[in-house]
C-alpha cells in the first residue's frame, strides 16, 4: 500500500509539471546535463533495506562511469542484507580492456564481508594483466577469497589479451 501511495505521488508530480517549449529545451538541456552530472558525482546510491528489496541477494547496479578518480565513481550505501556483483558477462568470459570501479560503504559503519567464489581471472605473480582490487589488495588467478571492511573501493581491470570466466562476489552486511 505504501509503495502504491508513493508511486501515485511521484506520477502526480510528473504529470503536474508544465510542458517545456521546444525553444527552451535546447537551452536548458546543456545546463540540465551539467547539473545532473555534477549532482551524480556527489550522491550516494542507497541499496538495501531502505529501498524495500527482498531477502534474496540483490545485484548492485552497474557503475555509470569508468573513472579512476574517486570523486567521480559511484558510491553504494549498503544496509544490512546480501548483495552481489560479477565481472562483465559472468559466467562467460569478461571482455578485453574491461574496467569498472565503485565504492561500497555501509549505512552506519557496520562491517561487511565480501566473498568471491568462483574467482577465475588471468593469473600473474604480481597481478599485472587482469585483476580485481579491493582497497589496496589485488587479486588474480583462480580460487576463492574473503575481504572485510565497512568502506571498500572495488576496481576491476583486464588487459587486451586473454580473458577468463571472471568472478561472482557476494556481499553480506551484518
């Protein structure tokens, strides 16, 4: 009932908005795009309990940028529950020259656990080719691993040669 009320309110607000003139659209489009871009850099995306999601593990939205600048990458605020993220095209091979990054943080500083299994990324002694990095720790090769924290920078990169099946990582916020 609550969701229906919210949907009606949102729909009513959208319908009540006056239509833009065609001449105003082009002038306002550039300003709106710039404003939205700046706004999205500073806005955290809340995921979990406050969004009314089910008890099943929820996928994290795909990041909207592939920037390495921490001021520009997506931040996901996680509430108690389970979530997951995967490499691109998982369980098929991830593409060459793939890159994504995002920040995970918990809503109230609760601990979170990341468990990556299966994990299959091009091996190298120093993880110089393909790698998943959680904070300052790079992972490559095959196997499974755990990682803990309440604020974690996630980064994945692949080079231009060999691709593997990638990974599926489950996040549990306690």
